[in-house]
């Protein structure tokens, strides 16, 4: 009978297979699991409410999705493109360098942002695409796909390699706790300070990559 408590996992798998609403699938999975485990409906609702409040950052992230969709529908992409076209010497590489710097600074300041959804998809990629069109004319589908990859790479580089430069970051706390449990006395400041050079190296390599990619675009003109 204990295996019946795993039915929630099966429900989630089936929900993804049949492409059901994710929120509905997760709540249904939790509800069925609670019933099988003998948890009363009031207690289940209390647990659901507590976790909903404790994970409010995730809730705020979900709320931003329709806002971004509405902004795109009402001309966010076109506004971003117009802004780039007013800058004569702005290359896609220069734009991506600025975004990489912003992303690393966000990590250093522990600013919790969801870059791919909130910045790269609706703003950075259209601006980079407009920069290529301004320099080379019409952009090809292949160039567009490569530009998406470049913008996504800058987001991932900046987020991954700079997130531990903040002394109170979750990754820093995890590393410190693990090192201490293994008998290596380290502080949060030690981990954060050692992460700084890595973030700087990442930024330097990102700048070089963007310069080389810009040159390749000009050669393909």
C-alpha cells in the first residue's frame, strides 16, 4: 500500500505526456497523494497554502509571464528595435557585452531575475537582431538562430559564473556548509572572493567571443 503514495509521480508524468495544464497537474497530483496518504482535505489545503506563500518568488515569476506577453503584443519588440536603430555604431556584440556585464552585476548584488524570459526573449534578442539588420541588411534565418544562441549564452554565462560572487547566495551557503562538514573551515567571504576572478574571466572571454562573432557576421555579409 505504501507504493500507492507514489501515484502522484505517475499523474505528473501523464500530465506532461498529454500536455495538461502544469499548475492543474501538480495540484491534482498533490491532492491524490494526500488522499492516498490519509491526509485530510483541510490539512492538504493548509500545506498547499503554506508552500504557496513560502515560494512566492516563483509565484511572482509566473505573474510576469502574461505581463511580458501583453507587452510584446503591444509593441515591446518594435520599441526595442527602434532604440537600436537610433544608435549608429551599436553592434550586436557590444549589446551582448553590456547585457553580460549587467547579468554579472545582478549576480553580485543578488538580484533575482529570470533573464531568459524577462530580458533575452522580449528585449535583448530583438535588439541584437535589429543591430545585425542595421549593419548587414536583411538577417537570414541561420543568423537569427545563431543570434538567439549568443544571447542565451550571455545570459547563462553571466548567471552561472557570477551568482556566487554574492556572500549570501544560496550556492555560497551550500558550498560553505559542505566544506565545513568535510573538515575544511571556510567562510562565505572566502567562497565569494574566490568566485570573483572566475566571473571576471568569464566576462573577458564573453567579450572576446562577441568580438569574433561580430567579425564573422561582417565576413558573411
